[in-house]
C-alpha cells in the first residue's frame, strides 16, 4: 500500500536594492582682503651746526694781528720798561747816597748799565689755548605722522553642489508555496 505524501516547497521573496551614491562637492573661494595702506609722512627739520674759530690771540702772539693790537702791546711794553727803569734809577740813587758804606758805586752802576739788555717784547705769550673754538651742534627734529590702514575684507560663500543618491527597490523573485501530493493517482499542485 502506498501512503500518499504531501510535499511542500516554499520560496521566499527576494528584494533587490540598486543604489547610486550621492556626490557632494564643496569649493571655498579665497576671501579678498582689499588692504590699502596710506604712506605715513615724516618731516625732518635740521638746523646747521656752527663752528667758530677765533685765532686772534694766536696771530697776536705771532705779531701778525691787527696793527692796533700790536701798537697797544708796544705801548704796554714801553710803559713796563719805563717803570722798571724808574725803579732801577731809584735803587741806584739810594746806592749813591750811601757813599759812606764805601766801594766804587759809580763804576759798578756804569758797568751794570753798559752790559744790560733792554729788549722790547712785542710778541704775545705762546700757548696752546690761544685759539678759541666754539661749536654749536645742529638740532634735529623728526615728526612722524602715521597714516591708517584700510581693511575691507570681502567674504565669498562656499559653493556647495550636492547630487543625491538613488535607491531603487525591486523584486528579484516572488514568494511561492508549492504543495504536491505523491503516491496517488492524482498529482495536484496547488
């Protein structure tokens, strides 16, 4: 005896997915800074320095000064010599009054007067400080006027492009149930 058998076959539904990736691109243009700088102004004022050299005393000491100075020096020297001569005459007179002390005073005075030199000094005293030097340094004034900086930035927004992706869903295979009876004369598929 044959026992009929039921045979069931089942197929599941299969879903298929097809995707296209999305694309995004971002571009950022550089900002424009637009900087302008005005040049500052610098004013410089300078006065000239002065150098004064007074060498009149040096030339006067070398007897090459003004004639008035030379004549004045000759007059002063003559006055000094005359004062010294008056002093010697007074001393010699005092020696001659003292005859009682003895000696040959007149002969000594005559010898002294004969051997005596009487130079007139008209040249000045030489010296390292006969030249006067006066220096007035120059003055320097600097005035700086700064100018401003104009800063005007210009921003650029980013450029964004986006292409969205796609998702397509489809049915790859349908679900099914197959029932078959075996062992009988009737084969039925439901």
